[in-house]
C-alpha cells in the first residue's frame, strides 16, 4: 500500500497537553515529506494558527464543519484521530462522509483501563471502525491487541524528539547553585500524583522543587508544599525551549504519575542527560530498560 497523499491530524482543541505536543512533533517531523494539516474540532482558527505556527491548520468549528471538510479531502488522504470525548462520533462521520480512497487511523495516547466505561466502550467501537490503530507506547499497544486481535493492524509510533532543541549550546534555566533542584513537568492534576513528589522532596534537606504546567490542583499543591516546608515553584505552562532549558539547569527530573500513555517529558529529560525517576507505570518499560538506560 502506498503512502498517504496528505495527513489530517484531528484533535480536540489547540491546547498544550501531551497529545498536542505529540501531534505537533509528529507533524513537523513528517511535513518535509508529506503535507500535514492539524484540525482542532473546537477553538478558533486564530488559536490554531498561533498554537501550531508554521504548520497548516483548519478549524472546522465542530463535527458539522468536520463533515463538510471531509467532502473536499483529496484521494489518498489519511485522517489520523487524536481524540478523547468525540472519538466515536468523529469516526462515524468520517465513515459516512469520506470520499473513496481516504483512510483513517485512531491514535491512542492513554491506557484504556484508566478511563470511564463510556470512554472505553467508545474506543472499542472506534478501534473496530478505523482502518488502522496507532499507540504511543507498548503498554497501550498491549491493551489494544487484546481488544481488536490480529484483524486490525496496530503499531507503536512514539513522538519524535525535536532535535533543534537538543543541541549542546542550549542555555540552562535559572537555578540555585546551593540547592538540589528537582523538576517535573505535566498537568497539575490528580493522576500525576504531584503530592507524592512534594512529600518526597520534604525528606531531602535543602532541596527545591519546580513543576512546569497548569491544572486544577495548583492551589492544593501550593498549600501542601507550604505545610510541608517545601520550596515549591509553579511557573505555569512553558514553551518547549524554556522547558528544555529548565531541564538543563536541574539535578533530577521526576514523573510520579499513576499512569501515562508514554511520558514524553521523561524521555526528553533523559535525552538531555538529566537523571530521571518515574513511577512504575507500564509505559515506562518502553524507555527505562534495566541495566541499559536505567533500573526498575
């Protein structure tokens, strides 16, 4: 089967989470060879252009606009879904409206077991409706294989690392030379278990903790750190270049998540030579190889 004429990446919104980082990295990596278009189902065209500067975007304004977009797809196009809440209806629209020769891929960014039964049911149906399945890690692939079996092709495609940001002359972020600096990056949400990291840093005399990201637990984490006497900084969301500079100025990166589809920030920190500690979520086995890249 020949390669696609172009790839349309369908996402929920032009945000800054792990899914959007993955989509941007993949699209930029493939763009020199195959035209890439990013299609957020919600959000404005201006927000999409600003978030994915330099890449082609199309903001259809919902499933109705997405259905209209499908009518104009060229033959040989590939539609790759990176969705959560609207995965099943979007795939249904594609199957009803797609022109001949257009193929579909579903990309799963998280383990299915950690979502509600409604999400799991929708994903199971969508997996059977799509032409192919992409998983961001071997752990997710194992779940998918148990659902669809050999009848539906499934492969692991991890996000490409942005080589331009991994250069040796990348400056280090500001740090306190006299203090041991622990960094983390990700959404400030319960599933990330940042409170566990706060408790651990409390037991390291003189250490400081910095977590890059936004989310609903910001105030709770600040209060927990204050009560524990931990020097915590929450700088909010950071651009990738700023985040990589932050990693270069740290002593260790920690990702204490209950679960991860992959854990891209941990891989980026490892690529920069920073010691990395993660929780024992299954996806970590893709890059923490005992005796080779780490210990478990």
